[in-house]
C-alpha cells in the first residue's frame, strides 16, 4: 500500500518514512501542500499523513479541508500530525477538516472536550458512511 507523507520536518520525515517502509508500505514524500493535493487528486495514495503546519501555519489542516471537499476517486484516509498538545487544537483537528471532522480518534483524548469532540465525530461518521 502506498502512503503519502507530507511534512516539512526533514528529520521527522526520515524517521516516519523508515518506520513505514519497515512495515511494508511504499512511501511518497513531499514538503508541499500543493504537491500533496496533486498526488491525492491523481489517486496515487489512499492514506495520507500530513503535518498540521506543512508549509505554513495551518496549511496541513487546510489540506485536509480541501481533500474532504473534493469529489475524489475514492475515500482518502487522513492522519493529521502535530506537535501541539493542547485540547483546543485536538478538538479543532477533529472538527475542521470537513464533514465528520478528521474521523480519527487520538490517544491523548483525556479532557471532557476531547471526548465530546470524538463522540460527535463518531456520530457524524456513522451518519455519513
């Protein structure tokens, strides 16, 4: 399976790519949200790991929003990577990428707002699938 890794942090990208390749994935790497969007539009990857601040503030989040708004060849799974560790950003990441949020649960969900956001995201996902 091919995975798109969109991240501008060279050291982090090397570590993640090495881990994914060792797990048997074929990895395409970019540090540009524009290039990442083109790769997704071409149907080259169904799984995307994207940095929240890929090539500018919130650019990874905007990338997720753009992907969710487009009618693509199939469903694209998005994993939003971030160094941010506060509840407000986790909630924003679950809701802003489009209908149903990012559709991802995150292991750091300990605060009530996090659990509420995850619950809403799961309910929306069930309605949309």
